[in-house]
């Protein structure tokens, strides 16, 4: 992943430099350059790039499209920077003038957008490969003015948080156990100045987290619960984030297919997003106090694995009949949500790779949003518009609630049929938040991708980190 610095002019040692071009300003290019662009089909559309062969000893010039001039925004700059990162992957050092495409009063947002674009599109997971695809090593943002270093530091903190989430989610389930996740969380919290408490299996039992215990029964790896805290001086509002932390999901005795199991190391992406987002709060001076709960276990098929038909008692006393052990994420979230609600926060936001149904409805680029509070849903939707992390609100239909009625317990963990699974899962979670303002983000398949596009590269996307940070940074009662 490239290192990023700022300078008032293009460094002499840069091996590539961009020339941002608006779609309606192609005529302002030097005639020879404009003709070359026309011959190559370059029209200045957002994310279009065209390399210009340089004279010996001169940096390669990269035309980068930013779209129509009056539509240039942080969103378009983010995509343009991502395209630039891919276009210069074989260069050691690139200088970019993209920040100057927005007015000076939008400099901080422009810097963040460019840093996110070049760092996240240039991301490579290097955990187990002897070699990886080339990526630019150094990026200089051409910009000047007071506070530039602070703007850059905040931008890098956010991009690095997404990288942390991606690295955790890309790590195989056999090595990222609940214990190792908790250890990485402890290290990250220390670096970011967060408070952290890790509950082991004895504490989890004493605290009556029945859902977490039930899911963990088939595993040789003991469970953990990570509690993170961020408490800025003078904060008048407190929000709790809850992230699903299933470090590998076999489906339990309701076993997944081989194909369905192949990507289940990503089932802790919600927990990774919560940890990662919280590491960026101090750098951004977020004014809201934030707690994070991450329940951690894998879902395996060991000798004492929970059986379909078993009943457990959750933290809030609710009994749950488990008819499908592959609907396990909601069980560990139930305990964490109950813990969160007990602390009487102003709001709770949970994030989880909870259902395939969410992606069945919205595809792989969107996460589903469900909420019991319109203002909270609106805040998340506005953050989605700013960050480009796409969400779409779905209902919590009361007429579906009877599907969760059980003949032997207070609730059962799945609905009555194959339809509306994401909505029924949301209704299940709602049972554990009491009367707290609450929003649920079902990542579905948006937590991973097979293609290099925009800010994402093949593997984990880190979806939700930027969305959560933006929401908290702009929080209003």
C-alpha cells in the first residue's frame, strides 16, 4: 500500500504525474495532447485514464478524467484517484494534482477522497503470497496551505482503518481465531488510544451470554467478547457499535455446502468494521462517546455442537429455539445487543454479514439498512451518500413478526419460509434492543468482491468503516 505525503509542487523525482481533465474542458488541453486524447477515446469521464509517453528523464503524464466540471465532488475525486492508482501501478512515485479540482474550502474532503482512492485501490493483501501484483509505492499530493499535515493525517487514519478491516477479513479462519482476533484488537486499541476489555469463556459464562456460548459449543477455540471504548472529553452523546465476529462459519450441524463454506472466513467482517472504525475516532476528534462490542466465535460441528431444536437463554433472559444452526450470527448479536441496550446509550448500530437474502434483494454492492428510528436511518443514509458505501433501507414489517413465535421458547431463530429472510432476521435482532434507537446494517455479500473496481480489490472490501466514521463524525442529536 502506498505511503502518502504532501508537497506544494511536483517533486523532481516523481516518475509519474497526473493531469486532471474535466469532461467539458478537453478543448483546453494543448492541441497535440487534445488530438491524442481524441484518437485514444479519452473523454474525461470520471475514472478514465490515459498515459502519455514521456521524453527520457521526464515523468510519465497520466490524463485522469474527473467528469463534468460542475459535477466534480469528493465522490468523483475518490474514483479518479482509485483509477490513477491502478494506472501507475508499475511506477515507484506518482504526484497527483487531483486535490486542486475542488475549492480550497473543500480541501480536507478532497485530500481524504484522494488518499482513500490511492490507498484502497492500491491495497494488496500480502499475508500468504510470495509475490503480489505491483502497486505504486509512493504518492505525493500536490497541495499547500495551513493545516495540510493535519488533514493528511486524518485521511490516512481513515484509509488505514479500512486496510485493517480488510486485513482481518482476508485472514483465514484457521489462523484468525477468536483469541487471535482479540489479541489484534488489543494491539490496535493501544495504538489508537482506545479502552479495551476482553472477556474470556469464564467471564462470558458468568455474564450469561447464552447465544455466544451456544454457537461456540461445537468449537475447540474458546469464545471471546471484545469491548472497546472511546470517551472524548465533554461528550454529551454515546453510541454503541456492535459487530458480528464469526471467525469461520461451517453452518454448524445445519452444514453449509462446500461452495457456501468457501468464503466463510469473511463472516467476521462486521466485527472487523467496528474495530477498524473505532481506531479512526481519535484522529478525527469525533465528539461522540462510542463503545464497541464484538462477540467472537467460530461455528463448527464438534461433538457437543448445538443441535437443531436446542434452546438457549440469551443475556436479556429471552429463550430461543434454534431450528437452524446456520442462522448463528443473530444469536451472538442478540447477547451483544442486549449488553449494549443495558448501558442505555443514545443509539445502537450493528453491522453484520447476516443473511444471503439481503444480497438477493440488493445485489453485491449494497448493504441493507433496517432501523426503528427514522433520524438514525437518515444519518446513515446521508453518510452513505458522502462515502459512496451504498446502503438501502428495508422495512421491519410487524406482520412478519409471528414467524418468530416458537411453541417451546420465547422465539425461534428463523422464519417460516424461504422469503424475506433479511427482514425476519432484523425483526429477531429488534427483540434485544429494548426501546433504544437502533439501526442494523446487513452486509450480505458486500463484504467481499471478486473484481478490482473503484476502491475495492479482489477479497475483503472493508465495507462500513468509512460509513460508520462519517456518521459518528457528523452526529447530531
